């Protein structure tokens, strides 16, 4: 099967991007290299093509009620313009995907992981009977970018008629961008302030090049998926396929805040209700390694001769200049300060269980 | 070192031989592909290595890569300064970024490549 390309493929190719297969899409992993792109986001601004993310629109009288039956988080209570993080769980409470659900004036929208889009579309088709809902996949007809970093809002501001600072975190507005219809949300996957923008695919290049041209003088860099991963890891945001999969429940993942059980029905709800207080559950924790080696996915976590966990993601943090990882460990080893060892390519390296997130952005002054 | 005068392995090591001692490093193409180096592990002086033995590892933010020995012999020097100064490997892979010196126990393999051969091999792999 040939790889999908975003409307910016040619731009990426002509700007030095290293393009890789990511979830069936030919995506830029980096333009220069991970560290400078990462630092641009923390210090100024980074521009990401995230058109591979799945965008599904729900309309019809039962749209909210249907999503409420699909998602672990509450949808009906969303105010217009509000966005909520949620999970899609299977009948045993395992995680099929982690998503953002948007309540917009005339519709609801679900943003899903590229790697899970077709699975979720199928799942939705198999669960929609009895609901009067129209579902459209806008992934290919529309484009999505993320503009992230402390200078992101000031950079987008001249292109929109709305006051961006009035959009609260996890809220969205339908507006115009460069006089064309679009959606701006105060969301992101970097741990930094910023926005994500959705526009028709035909308007992608004009918007991207405008932001690139106007942002370059203030330190904007185009950013690939490589630094998207190191940024989200510092912010301890889970990544599907690493911290999340169909055999992990939301409580182990530390995502209880996204599961509303009371008076609700969704796949796996009763199993999750029973498992909510299970003391045997493994926990997602952060690890700081003493040395500079990187604990990568699949590495074993030890205390003495006892295997206590498994690494799900690791990297060398460009911001903290330290080797960091996330892992699932037995509950007795999940306490902050616990000394463990991680087996990296046959050698054991010392590490300590630490509080998540590793990085929190400085509070912005208004 | 002049890259044109060196021998190369298809696993991106370069080799320079003088007086029965081979200096081994990794190429600028490999260093550039790795980007953002964070860690290097090299063998201790006195260790005996064979051709194709893993003699160390270099890690970047992106990936860990084994270092394969293109030569056989005893390690007589190891560039331990690199552990605290990976910049010099990134910036000067043919000079300050050398990795190990090996007293050869056998002649260089005839299969090692010259610069043109290595570049052709690299292009094939990328």
C-alpha cells in the first residue's frame, strides 16, 4: 500500500526533511535535528505538520449522546467550544485510542491517533446502530498543524480576527485564518502553550508558509515527529503504542481523570468500575537515569534479582539534559524515590522513580 | 586524517593504519545520520577484539548503534575524552573524534572499501 502524504509533502521534501513512514503516512521526522527543534518549541516556537492525525466530524440529533456511549469521558456536559481528553475503550476496558473530543457550535469532532484512525472508524461503525448520527472523516479533506511554544499565540494573532489570548486552554473557536474558514484550538502535545489549527487541505500551504516566513525571524523552526516525541515525553504525555494499548487500562496509565463512571455506559465500563481500586495494578511512572544512556521501549526494570517493570518510552531530555523514561512498574515499586536498575543492552544502569511530569512550562504572566 | 586516504567498512567505520596500529573511527555520514549524540561506550585498553566484534556503542536521542570492529588485534588506546565531549565526535569525526587504536594481529581485510566504494555503499543503503 502506498503511503499517504499531507498537503505539505513537497514543502517538507524541499526543506531538508527526513521523511519516514509513520502509521501509513510519509511524515517529516526532522528537518535539522531533534535537539534544536525541541529547543525552538521550549524557547520560541515550533511548527508541526500533524495532518496525519485523524479528524472525524459528528452531526445529527444523537451526536453527543452517541459519543457519550463511546468515550470514557463525559461529552454531554461539554460547553460549546470546550475540548476534553478521553479514551476509547474496548469491552474489557483496554484502551483502543486516546482522543480529543471537541464540542463545536454545529457539530462534535474527534481527533484520533493516525495509527488508530481506521480501527476507530470501524469501531464507530459497529457501535452506531440506534443512534441518529452522521459521521464524516475529514482527515484527507482537511489539514492540521500545531504551532507550539511561548511565541505561538503572537505569531498566529495577525492572521485571525479573534483574540487568541481569550481562548482558554482546551477550548476551540471556529473562525477565519487568512480570511479562510478554519478552527483554532488552544491544545497541543508538547507541554508548551500553543495552538492547533485545522483548515481545508487547499489552504494548507498558504497558512504554513505564512507562519514559517513570519516566524523565522523570532526563532520558529519547522519541527518533525522526532522532537514531538521528546517534547511529549518531557511533559509525560502518553503515546499510543507505547504507554497505551489494548491490554492497558486507563487507571494503570494514570488517566483516571478521563474516566467518568457514574451514571454512564460505554464499552468496558463495568469491568473498569470493578478494577478501579485493584491494588495489584501496575502503575505508569517516570524514571530518571543516573547516566546518559537511554532506556528504550522494552527494556526491563529491576530491583535486585526481581523484575519489577518494563520501559515504554525513553529519551535524552534536551531541556533537562538528562536521560528520562516512562515505565510500568509493580505498585510496590511505584513510590517516588524508589531506586531501580534498567537493563540497557545487557548492562544495568541506576535509575530513580520520580514524579511526573518531568517538565512543566513556566507560568505565563498576563 | 584525509578521508580520501582511509579504508572503510560497510558498517560506517573508518580505518587508518600506521606502523601496525589501526586507528578506528566512524564516518561523518554516520555521525550526521545519528545526530544529537548523547552517549558513547568504548572498550578498555588491553581488550582483544576480532573482526566484526561489537567493540562499543554510540547513542543518540534517536537510536543506539553498535560499533563493529573492522580489524583484529589488541586495543592499545581508547578515546575516553569523548564520553564528556561528544561534540568533538560530531564536529571532527576524522580527527579528534577517533575512537580506538588497535595493534593489528592480522592484516587488514581485503574487503574494506576505499572512499568511493564506501560512498557508493552508503548511497545503496540510504
